[in-house]
C-alpha cells in the first residue's frame, strides 16, 4: 500500500491516519489554487532563508566597510548594493528574514490564542461575561493599532521583544470578534446541546467542541493579518521603537535609507520589496486557506 | 405494558409551563407520566410545544413553572442525570460534531464520566447499532443520514441510560432508512429495557413505536390516547380527530 | 395533448471525486395532468425537475435527445429565451418558502414586482391582481398578508404566498418540488387542495416531486418512481398499491402503518440490478 492509498483510505485504522487523511485532502484542495501555492512558495522561501541565512549571505550583515558606501545594485559582490555604512544589503535582508519570522511566530502564537479564548468564552457564556469581555475588546479596537503599539512600546521601552509584545497586545481584538461571532452560530447547534447533555463541563465544551469550529476562521484571519504585523513591526523599526541598530530589521533598514531615497534609492527600496513580497505571500496563502479550511466551502 | 400512574411513573411531569425570554409561551400546564420501560409518544404540529417538553427535561429550555421528576427525584442536571437520560436529535446532519471522528464522538461521554476501556466500548457501541467497526475513524461527512443517526443513537447509549428522549429521530430520513432506524430503536429498547419519550409529527411512526400518545396543540395537552384507541380512531376531541383524518393515508 | 415531452434526459456532474450521474436517461411526457415523481434522496427527482427549467449550475450538465415544451425544444433555446419562459410559462415552487421569499421585502411588493416590471402594469391594477392571486390560494385577509414580511407568515401561509406568486403570470406548467414537506399534515392537505383546484380550473400541467409515496398516490394522476437516476416504474397513481417493481413495493412496505403490527418493519434490500 502506498502512502497516498494509506492517506485516502476511507476507513482509517487510527486517529492519526484519519487526521493525516483529512490534511491530505486539504492539501489537494490547496494545490488546485495556483495563487495560494505561490503564497506558500514565498513563505517556504522565507523559512529557508531564515534558517540558512549564515550560509546564504555573502557578507557579514553588520560588518561595515566605509570604502564601499552606497554602492548601486549590480556591483560585483554586492548584488543589491550597499548601504551608508558599506554593509551588503542582500546579506542584511537575508538576516532580516530571521527577525521578521521571529516577530511573526511570536505574534502568531500569542494574539490569536488570546483572542480565541476571550471570544469563545464571551460567545459561549453570553450575558454579563460577554458584555464585559466585548467592551474590553471594543476599547482596544477603538485605537488605531499602530498608535496603541507605539504607546505600549513607549511605556515598555524600545526593543524587539517589547515590539512583539505591543503588537500581540494590539492584535488580539479582531480574533476575539471573529471567534465570538463563530461561537454564537455554533453555540445553539445540536452537537453542542448533545455534549452538554453528556454532562461535559464548560471548559471542555469550549476547548474541545467550540474552538475547533472557530479555528479555521481565525487561522485564515491570522494569515491575512500577518502582512499587517510585518508592516507594524517594520513601522516600529522605522520609528526607532522596534529593533535597534545595528540589527538588520527590514523596517529599520528602510528608515536608514530614507536619507538617501532620491540619490541612492536602493537602500530603502530593497528591504521595502522584501516586505512587499512576504506580505503578498501571506495574503495569497490566506485567501487560499479560506477555501480549504472554511467548513462551509468544503461541503458535506 | 406497564400503566404509568401519576404517582409511580419513571418520568413525572406536572403542570409544566415553558416561557421563553421574549414571552413566547411554548408549553402551558402539561402533565404526563411515563412508566418504566414504557414508550410514550408526543404528537402535534409545529409550534405545539412537543419538542420543547423534551428540551425542558434536558435543561435546554427554561421551566417557568411546574415540576419534572425522574424516578421520583426532582431534577438536577448533573453528571448523574446524564447517565440516566439521553436524547437523540432530529437532524443527524446537525447533531454530530463535523470535525470529530466517530471515535471521538463516542468516546467523549466516557472521558467526561471517567469510564475506562474506551476502545472496547466504542467498538461495541458501533456493533450494537449495526455499523461496521471500520467506520470508527470516519468523519460524519463520510456517512449517510441513516448512518449518522445510528451514530447519534450509539452516542446516546454510551452511558447506558434508562431513558431515551427521541426528538423526531427519523423525520429527516428516507422511508427505507426510517424503517431501519425504527427497527434498531425497537430492538435496543427490548434488549436494554429502555424507556422512550418520543416526539413525532407522523402518527404512523408514533403508533408503531409507542404504547401511549399525547396529542398536543399550541403548547397544551389535548388528549391522551392508548395505542388501541388511536388505531380504532376513538378520539374524544375534535383536534385529535382532525389530525388523525389528515393522516388517514397512513393507514394504508 | 402533450405539454411537455422529455426524451433521454441526463444530468452529470464532473466533480473532483469523478463523474456523478444524477439523472441517467429519463424519458416522460406530460399532458395537462398531475404527474408525480417519487424517489428517495439521491434518486435524481429534484434534478429532473430543475432540468426542465435548465436550472442546473455548473459543474452540472444537462443533456437530452429532446425536451419539447409546447412545441419548442428547451435544449435549443438561448439563456435569454429560457428566462422569458421561466415564470410566465413554466413556474416552480420549492420546498421551503423561508428560502424562496426575499426576507427584507413585503409580500405585496414581491407579488407586484413582476407585474409592474414585466407587464408594465399600474400600481392599482397590480395590487388588485396580487390580491386576487392571494384569494385564489385561499388566504382570508389578503390585504394584511400584502403588508407582511415573510418572517411574519407561518409555513403554510408562506407556501401559499409562493404558489400565488408563481400563478400570477398564469403558467402552463408548474413544477412543485416537495411543496408540502415542510408543512404540518393539516396544512399540507389544504395546500394540496389548492394546487389540485388550480390544475383543474386553469388546465395547468403539474409535476409534483415528493419522497412521500402515499401522498403522491392520493394526489396525482400518474407516478414515476425513480431510483438512482432512472425511472424504474411508471404507473397510474391508483395502481400504486399494486406496484410490480420490487423497489416500489419495498418503499411501500417499509412504512409503518397506524394500527399495523409492531414487528420489525421490512427493510428494503437494494438490488444492484435496479440501478442498471
């Protein structure tokens, strides 16, 4: 029996096989969407680049060489040119992928989880619990995200960790909203009534039965939001409140290139392109995942 | 057949009223008593409150007055209650969690009640309701409507309850599948000595399954009929008669 | 007189799981009579009804040797010509009025919309005609119903409004897909009586699609029994109880009866032969 047959077996022999089989079907659906696959390739590249940056980068990202300042792209040895300290821009972008990825990973494991818990709890219990949690959400939503993140970083002090914390704290309210909306439709379903009749406790119902139904919408939302997260991280870096020099963070690089924008355009443009491509990758993948994960689209 | 007296029924409902928030009076002053191992039917049209009575027993609808007793005890909806009373819902497409395998659906009640030996019990439950054990790790969307309803019945029986509340268990199914599910329910009742409280809009189904029938209209009990009186068309009230006449082709 | 004649109708769906043949070579003809199509879910009865209106969405495809309605071959008409036919000549009533009526529009406005737009009728004339249509389906206070929103109507009332709406342009053929399945038995009887009267008075053709064999036997003139996309038996409704095909017999036998014995109901042993 080949692996494919094992995955497509209509009568799986174990939990693991059933789950992998479902994942395989999802993969088949995703594969038919060329744009989503393009997104996936971009994100795959980001992962590879982040993992192998020391091997891929031709130069040390923070080694300065003032003789080679502001070399244009195409210069031998510096394919994307050099910045105002003579550092190789390509190497800095490759290393910057690590920081971007770290920011994304940290935000992705904190904000959605927080939002999911708050949203499902509010939606499941309703009443005053709902009122309190949702007003709290509204307060966070009332501020523009960047402003709130700025305020938080100003309080916590600049630095990449605090930037991540600030982004995570400002990113959860939309997930809470999505999760609550989803919970409200699921809450009155017969299968929830059935498990309540079995004597299940509220945490068990929320975690085991409600959350799996909210997860697809939240995951889609997360992928679509990742572009925004990158931009906010870059924005904080640009304003000098995120990563600190000489770290090669993309936003910080754009900020540094600002001074030379007209004469040496590549200093700001190259990291800008990197941000653009990665954001695009996440958006494309998010759209594709919507088709794969949305229980309404997958049919009966 | 045991004749349930008001003072010795397994399920005793006295003067039950259910008013939903917003003032909708779904059930008004209904009393009924179901003896142990009896099969009792509730019939009526939509809005008659028949399903609401089942939901009130389970705590899924608010009881505004009256009392519900199970085995003489006033109801507390705790785990012990779950082990005594279970429900099968109308729509098998909506009553199984779409992202759980049958294994998860069937073993969940065991996990909640801390009952071990889940593997053996799940396999046994599938066999009991006539499903192949190879279905164990399937998802609901890989099953037909009738197979899903079998799973829902298996789930309701996992905790070995005495009472099964059946809310139109076959009305979403094709006729031939309905026959299979009704046969399954009848067999399980005989084997396990279950007590049924069954809701249906189909007089033929209720007649086939139940010993006594309560006809309901707009939240009120209209008339209680033993099975023989139903088949012989011996109803006293005009409404029960009109319901019977509209179902006359069910005699064929 | 033949109103509709369908020859070798096929409906196929090309899905990722492969090709699914929902209807496989169905032929029938219909005069100004009540034709019942019965079968279980997945038998292709709904698809057959929808194909007459060419209302099958891709990836579904309709093929037929001929589908003659009043002398025109429906298969050869353009989408534009089909649109002109749907409603005025061939109308359809669906199972659940909840999903067929626009929830944010008053019933009266919905009834009058077609008259005002298509027939360029004045407001007063359209209103009079809409009220007459509601009266034709035995709605007692049509003026109140005209001002109601669909959610304010009961199921039976909603279904009557649907039927009234379909009947305003006076179609020659009405396709009713499980029109009474969502209704209570007593309401069901009334809706059937209305449909019956309309067929008799206006000389309409009616295709009545249902899963309920006994209902169809009582209500229709002729019955097609479908199984897995094929017609396995065609017979006069009165002879349904003497059906010869084992599938039809099985469908009848597996129903519980009031006053029947309480032994296990006979199951339906499906024979692979029937689907061929």
